[in-house]
């Protein structure tokens, strides 16, 4: 599936609680988190919603756990697993942005004003199907679904340059995500924020700096996960260090560090988390190597470290202070799980025409998704090939 919704179930582990109300015997439960993701290019990309369930070890009864209690249990009983999963979700969004926007070691081309609105994008397509509308930089501006001639925007990115806060130097781009809903009574279409993924902030390297929270009471973007103070980002000529805080609630958080290494023709990213939330970020959990040619990402390998490899890397002294070469050496000698994404592009743009995913070290054929791309009024219309 390249675009749609998919549920992913994660067995978080076992925990003890009060006596099972069904069998009146069990005290031990399996805790399962099910997240519904928006799937884009095989990647479970955007978590739309989550639910939690407990399964009695004794009788197997599955009981829903309310969201608040579920989050609390995930946090208290399975801190490490929960942190890793939350952070990987955030990283996948970064990977998605960087692959699709073909992030390069060049500043972003700032958005041209005035921007076309939703109707403009809808007018670009007519046949039944699902389309992404992109600019030449590969940014997805809108997704339009046409069914029986009726056009609905299923994704709309209102893009702006961040202004009015310390450190906002004109290079930070704010994305606010909407979709179109029809009014039950009048049938009129209106844009509504995607409540579970209302928007992000990215920097000039397409690094996702913030993931915004939807403040329903004010229908606005509320406090953010990520980096609150932009001036804490350490930009040097060959390395950028980002210190993140991933809030689960206003008081509850995970912290981690991302390091972006800028080398000639490659971009390397490493993510470090603490052993326990709030501690020193000294354990590497993910590493990616992006090969760039002519300003476009040709392939990207994303390494995900299992618990043993995380401890091995820690013992080997790998930290956020390590050089890119040290991490590369470690990865070569310890081959963690990895996926390689390979991209091809339309003419001289950064609009993807095919993306292949293959498991590192596997002889299985890559899973490839191809796209038909057409050009219209300076915009690019991408449609999944059959
Ligand atoms: Zn039971």
C-alpha cells in the first residue's frame, strides 16, 4: 500500500494490575498499543490515532484501556519502548520530508507568494484517482482525490515562513496541514486542520524541528514537540546538533538529540536517546546515510538499532560527540537492521517518479512504487502507477 490507512499493533510487553474482572483470576496482562497511520510510500507515516488494550494472561479477554490511562501505562511500564516508538515516528516524518523534498545541503528555496489556494489545486486534475500536487522542489502541496467526478482535498499544506519569534531568521518553514470535509447539513466543503498531525516546522536542511499540537479550543496550533528555542540549534559548517523534547503531555516528556553530519555529497543523521527519560542522550537508536547527486537524494539507508546493538554502541563509546566516520565504522562492523530507499526523479525536478525500498543485506527484490508525473501550469501532478 502506498497511500491509505493502516493499523499497526505493537505488543508493548506484560504488566501487572488489578484482578481481571472477567475470570477473576488473572493479575498479569499483555499491553497492546494499536496505532492507525496514514501510509505514504509504504511508510506508516503519520499516526492518526492510537488505542490501547490489555489482554488477560489467564483468560485472554481483551479490554480496551482508555486513552489517558493507556498513555500513562505506556509511559510508566514501558518507558524505553514507548520513547523509542514515539521518536521513530517523528524520525519517519523527517525521513519522509527529506526523501520527498529531496533535501540537499542547500538552503530551501523560499515559497513564492502569492500561493495558489485549494481550488487551484483541485482544478489541476479531473479523472478519477488520487493525486499529489507538487512544486519542482518536490514539496507536496496538496493531495486531491477524485471519485465519480467529485474532488476532495485529502491533504493541504498551508506553507509559510516562520516569523515573530527569536531565532526565526527567515529559513524556518512552517507547514500547517488541512483536509476538506463536507458539512453534514449544507454539503458545503470546508478545510479543517488534521487534528492528530496539524503541522510541522522545518529548517533549511529539511530537518523537522517541531511537530505542532492541535489546540482544539482555539482551533489553532498549540505548544509544540521538538525544539522550543530555535537558538539552541548548533549550526556549524559540517554538523548540526538538535536537542529535542518530545512532549507526551504538558509535563511528561522524552528527550533526545539528533545530529546531522554534512559531508560532501552525503547527509548522515544520528539519533541518541537517554537510558531513562530525562537523562543524558548517550545511546544511538537510529542512523541514516543519504547519498546526494545533483542536489537530489538518490538513496537513503536507514539503520534501526535493536536493544543489543544500542548497548554495544554505548560500550563502544558512540555518542552525540562521535564523528560521522566513527559511527559509520560501527555500523559497518555491526550491521543493524536497515532499509534502503532509492529514488528516481522527473526530468530535472525533485519530483519522485519511483521509490524502491529494500532490506539491507537481503537478496529479496526491492519493493518499488512508480508514479506517473505530468506537468501543468508549473506544478507537478503525481499519481501512483498501476
Ligand atoms: Zn481474565
